[in-house]
C-alpha cells in the first residue's frame, strides 16, 4: 500500500504508513524511516536525531555508527561512539553480511584514526575476507595489504589491486 502512495508522490501518507508499520515492529519500515530522516528525502525534512531514534529502534547499528563517524546536522563526529555502534553491529546476530562487512571496515578506519594500525589492519582483513573490498578503499596504510596478499597468490587481491590502480 505505501509503495502505491510513494509512487504517486504522496509522501505524507507513505511516512504515516511506515510509522504504523514501524509501531507494529516492522524493522524494514523502521530503518527506512531512519534513512528518510537521515538524508531528508521524499518530503521528509532531514532530522538526524529522529534518524538515530529510528535506527536504534530497528537496531541498524551501522548507520548510527556512520553518523557518529562522519558527523551530521546536530551530531558532532565522535569516533568513540562510532566504534561502540560498529562493535554492536558486529556482535548483533541478525546483522546482514553487507552491514557486517561495512561495520568491520569502519572499525578498521576508526582504529587507523586512533593510530592503532595493527588492530585496524586485523579488522580490515576480516572485512576483506568477508567480501568488503571497499572498506578501506584508497587507504595507503591498507593498500599494502592487497599487495602482500596478491604476492602470496590471492587472485582476488590481484584483481582488486588492478582496480585500485585504475581508480588512482
């Protein structure tokens, strides 16, 4: 029903329906509301605080971590909070694989910012092994990982190195 209203441009009705579904426990609707408030799309005014509330209700820890990592309107960057939410996403048993990979990649970046390259590298490696080739894309400290891994015979790393070189 809400897709029909959305496609017709009736965003107020769409949001109303999503809120009703969220109140009934629908996690997808809850997180979609979080995204709408996070970015201020489709007739919804950007409100980072409401986005965090919906993401929290939907247990979308990665997007909360991303808000704290980058900062957003009314939210100052805070890498300690970002790390806390990333680790929550990693611990959450219901996290889908892509959010898990992104969370691990963000943990790697946070540890890099904290100058703990060894710990950051371990998280990057875990994210990479799960399939997140872009978690630390273009990051010189981690670029060597691809090089070492490619030299050890990992074909995926060889291909990734070629792709990274084209993007530089």
